[in-house]
């Protein structure tokens, strides 16, 4: 099974960037958001042959406390980037459903898809196939005080990757509140600089 976690075949679009320095990169593992901010980490995996993938997200506050973890499996996408855009859209939808949009806190959304982050930040031309997802995401942004899309390297997005792996293995929709599921505890503890492991 060949599963893509990267930008897939759409890499050529990234060459249209006028100034690549505009993309904010977190480089030393997961970084907590600043005081008064929330962070939504997102990831997706996609099988090129079947076009089926899974999406997952982890939502935490500035104290590194998980507020919500979730994802869906067995969904159909035309590309890896489309799956990653769907992850952001679904994560934002869950934030709105749970009322997090009503807080006065700003939201940071991290993805390991540099091209997608650049499209969301309107730094490069959007892929026409992605337009529906991007417009939905931009519309949902209006519900929040502010939303910032940030590229993060794959190694800094481990919690969201573990959620996607779990979703793909079980092929269903899952959602967890607060501390999240047991399989994710050690990564969340490590991200929070807590030395407790199970």
C-alpha cells in the first residue's frame, strides 16, 4: 500500500511563490501556541491507487492541554492536498460545533503541506480542484477572532499523524475530548514537556 503524507503530485505549483520567506516554519518539534492562542494540528494520509484516505486533527490550548482530538477514515479524495484541505475544514467545523470559535482566543492551524498553507494564505495561485475546500475554510475563518495558517515539518506534527494512523487502521470516524485517547497520551505528554508515560 502506497500512502502519501506529503504534497503529492502538485509540487510544481509551489514554484509560483513570490517570497518563500512568508511561510512561517516551526522547526524544533511541536511548539505550543502563545498565551491566549489555540492551535489545531492537522494531517491526512491518502492512497493514490484507491483515492481513499483518512484525516485527523488535534486541538490544544496555550497550556498544551488537548481540547479535542478527532478524525475520519475511508473518505474519497482526488489528491493528497485535497485530503489535507479536508482535514483543516473538518477540524475547523468541529471547533465551531464545540463553541471554540466564540472565545476571544486567536487560532493557529498547522499543516505539513507547504503548498496548501501557501494557497490558504493566498501566497500562490490556488489549485482549481481545491477551490471548494479553500472557499469553505476561508468562510469559516470569519467565525474566529483570527486564524493563522502555518506550515510545520512532518516531524513536528506527530500527534496528528498518530490520529490519522489510528483512523486508517480502524476506518471509522472518531472523536475524543480533553486528554485524548490512550494511544496518543505519550506524544501529547512529550509535546507538553511532561515526563509521565503510559
